């Protein structure tokens, strides 16, 4: 029976890598009974609908629903839950995740989607989301961003609550981003039901991460140039000042803050496991 599979992120948990890997193997997936559209195609045809108040089907959604009658529909789109700009603008990550997920399920005529989500410890997640935010939006000092993050009291347990409130019949599979490289095969196998060793693998970095000096360069340029001018320079700066031995990674959290957030993350994972025993954890279960 065809399945509806939603890989909804989270952001900064190897989603770009997974999407690139799936895109490289579209023909193989089709032969195995899965329809997958690369992110750019799906985002253009579907994700913008989540910003509207209507649940109308456009031609692209009708096409996908037609495919879903005979093939499993595999979707990988972290923006289904929201975007990195949610925190600075609305003071909460994924503030409309419940509505957006419910709308997604309605548009694909399913009450029982299989949802896949990677979680990440809070310090690393906040720093990476900040980096993603300034990649696209006007520069904001990390100290200001961190203050908003801390005030939001962000919790993965609340995200899971929203998922089940939106789609009570969902089958949810989780894994820790820190474990992804060790359990990548199990993640894909859980999604697809076959050994992913037959996949072609992406080559090279999918997206550059920021070094400390790259962030400082962006900060300086933001004080001298217009936002549109800085935005054009962000990716070249990241490529030419990559994190590594020469340029240490952007790491603005002190050890005490990291330890506190790590403890909170561990407690929240245990709370998720206790509250939702039907959730599948890939890798090291809390």
C-alpha cells in the first residue's frame, strides 16, 4: 500500500545532505515505488501554500496526489514546520508548526503520515540556526539572537506535542543529529524499507559552515554595505574562510551554557520517550 512519508527536518540536522542524496537517486527510488521531487521543485510547487489561509490544491499538489495512488510519496522539506526567521520575528521557533503540518496532511489527504524528524542539542541548534538566519537576513548580533532564544524556552517536547496535535494518527520516527553519521543507514532504511547501500552518495560539502572569522567579516560588512550587497557576499565569504584548522568554527557559547543546554536537551529526550512511548528512536534511545 502506498505510504506518505514526511521528512520535516529539523533545520541544520543534515537535511540538505539527505535531500541531495535522495535527489541523486530519483530514478532508483521510482523503480522501488517511491516518488520524490527535489527540494527546489517541491518548495516552489507546495511550500508556499502553507503561507496561505486556504487549503486549496494547486496543479502541483493534484499531480502529487495522483502519484500517491500508485506510489509512496516521499517528501523532504524542513520548511514545512517553519523557517529560521521564526525566532527573531516571532520569538519562537516553529511557531506555526501545528497549523502547517495539519494543512500538509490535509492537502495530501492523509491522517496517518509517517513523519521523520532529527533533533539536535540546543546549543548547537541555536548557533546553527543563527548562522542560517544571517545567511539570508539582515545581520543580527548573536548576543541579541541568544537573548531571544533563551526567552523562548524552546523545547523539542513542545514540537512533538504540536506534531501529534496536528496529526494524531502520525507514525513518528526520531533520531539525534549527533548520531546521524553512525546511524545514517538505519535512517534511510527506516524510511524506505530497503538497504540504502545501493544509493549514489553526494560528493563534497553540501553547504559551508561558518568560521569565527567569517562571522566577523559579515558583521563588519553589514555596518558598511546595504543588506542586498552583503547577502551576495555571504556564501563567498563562507567558502573562502571555511571552518577548519586555519579558521576555527563559529562557537559563541561558553562551556557553562553548553553544559546547561545539553542537560536540558537530555531531559527533554527522556520526557519525549516517556510521554510518547510509540515514537521510534533510531540510534541511542534516551
